[in-house]
C-alpha cells in the first residue's frame, strides 16, 4: 500500500500561507522605505517584549562563524566612528585592568615625579610615549617612565646585575667622550 499525500494542509501550514499572503499584501501597499521602517519598529517591539528569546538568538548567532565576523566588523566600524570619544575610555580601562591604576592615580604619580622620567629626566609631556613601570613578579607599580627607559628595564628583566654590566660596558667602551 502506498502512502498518499494529504491534500488538506495542516493547521500550521495554513497559518504560514496566511501570514505569507498578509506579508506580501502589506509590502505591496507601502514604499520600500515605509516597509523597512515598519519592520524595524516591529523588530524593536518584539525585542522589547521578548528579551530572553532575543538574547538566546543573539548568543546563538554570535557563536557562528558569520556572527563572529559580523561582530568584529561591527565593532571595528563603531570604534572608528567613535574613536575620539572611545580612546580615553579604552586607555583608562587598560590602565585599570593591567595595573590597577585610575587616570587620577596616574596623574598624581606624574605630578609627584614632576612630570620627569626618573631615569633619563625626559619631560613626560602629553606627546611623549610613557610606560608604567611595574615589578613583573608582584605586579606592583613603581613609577611612570619614558617609554624607551621602561623598555630598557624590561629587556634587562629588571636585573640590577645586568644593568651594572651594561654600565661597565659603556664605561669601558666610552670612545668619543659622550659621557
């Protein structure tokens, strides 16, 4: 005995067809811009009334490869568009996350150092690249240095012995009397 397809559509299929017809009629009665605006309002209303479903859908979408790419593109566009407004906030967040310092604490440290690098005495103005010097073992902030001085300490791995050998080397090879 062969199965015969049911000529009478089920209730869900009838509802789907009814909604498709209603959608087509609505779309035909408006300009494209009016239709888009009405659709945006309906989506906003749905998201407001169904926050859990919206959150679940967004989470599921973001976990897909296309969702990750779109999120990255969207974030990049937003950051470029709002760079002037976001730059100080991002810098403050990085300062807090990496070193546990607020911008006010950093500014007080700079004032205590008279806006000078303790190593090279370079003026730490706004245009100068500054480095937050910290102990890599404990994470404790020691001060604010000129960017190159901070890099020098980092390359020496904060080793006093290494820096003393560097001084001895420079003294031994001081040709031309720069020091």
